[in-house]
């Protein structure tokens, strides 16, 4: 449906590709930036340039563009304060260079901003999505996050999702999967302190067909005795290490008995536990299982059993140190 797209190839150096004719244009900044701001390219560029620039000069709602795994999403919000909050919390997803969005997301004042990156049990209020060039806004799916935009984009057909944290080194990654409140965020922070790598996400990992993983840079909500604080994933070299191959998979398991770390060598047992944390997105269940098996063939799998809070912190810390020592030896 997109008839043209605009890409910033260097700061204030713009190119437009007219997909209806196959022609690409170099644009001056005074033209390229307004075209990018329109964000809804329907008609062929050459015949509509004057109208598009006139439209760009009209008042528009505040927006923030965020890029996830090669997909550009534009979030239309109701005030500059919300746009600034999203830009701060999702700093690692703010693009250095701008481009025409692949998806538009409208967020009203009734939306729960703290739940945009999570599934919700019932209707997701105040959030609608549409593809560029479409006229109808559709209610956002309650079972899939809109940060990142894995509904109504090419992300859904490329990846399965794992409800997990991701810790990256220069060469590989450690996946920490678990249920809600199992300690993924705390584990990611402690893993970073233990030298296992840099925390890239604490909520959602995308798994590709070549068993590559991509950590979605969502703000980390770190638990303490006084509640949860928000810590954005910084826009640093963390994203530049992605996607990459995983070398370890840690499956968090709540226990009321003795906590500890143990390897899982049986593939069927590992798949059964991992499947609890998989989301197929637009892939079939069979394709999702195949991706999971490809991943399990690449990684060492560990079960880390922990008690609940407040013992959770100490159990995770002990288990991760044990894993570090086992890896070194």
C-alpha cells in the first residue's frame, strides 16, 4: 500500500523512493523532513509533492518514532509530555536516522502507558493501530504488546517471542525466561553485575528462523523492598550487538524447597519448560516449535530454582555466581 518512503541516510540528508515508479529522489532537508513528518505515504510522490508539503505544514499531534528490529513505528499521542516520556523510557529505540513509519499507533489519555509493552487480561483501552495508507484505525490487540509493534507489522511473521530477559556479550547472549514476577529483571541486573554481559531487555526476546535472538529494549522495572523503579535501557552499544546467537538459556522456576542451579540435558524436558514462555505471533505452532528446537540445539540449558521475594534476590545472586564459575571452569 505504501507508494513512497523517505529515509534519512545521513543527518539531514534525505532520499525518497517512489515505489509506484521505482524512482528514487535526493531531497533537500526543507523537503525531506516535512515528507517524513507526514508519515502516511499513499499517492505517487511526484504527482502529490505540493499537497504533501502543504499537509506537513498543518498542525499535527505530538509524535515519537521508535525502531524495533528493523521496523519503524510512529506513536501519535495527546501531549508533548507523553511523547517525552516514551522517548526517555525507550531511549535505545529512538532512531539516530529517521524514516517513514511502517505502522501508526494512536495512544489516548485513557491508555495505560505502563502496560504498552505487556499483554493485558482484557480489552486494551485507548490504543489503536493502522498501516500507512489505510483509513481505518483498529483496536490494539490486548494479548500482544504495542511496544514493540508486533501486531500488524512484519515483525509478527518473522519472529516468535519469548517472555524473557536478555543479557549480551560481544559474541553471544544469555536468555533468562520465566513467568511474571519470577525475577527476570532482577536476574538480568545481577547477571550484568556478575560479568555475564550487558542487560538488553527484561521482558521480551524475539527469536528468528536462524536461531538468532533480539532483545527488545524496553525500560527495566527493577524491584526493591520499596517497590519498582523504571530504568531505561540506554542507547549505547547494546543494540549494536544485536541480533546474535545465544549460548545459554536459564529457565527460572519458583520453589518453596531448596533453591539452586541445575542443568537440563534432556531436549524434550527443556522444550516443555521453554514452551510456557513462547508466543507464536503470526507463525504456526509448528514453526514456533522448530525455532525453539533450533535454539535448544545452540545453547546450554539451566534451571534456576528460587524462592519468592525477599529471598529471590539472594537465590538469583547465588545461582548466577555458580553459573559464572561453571562457565569459567
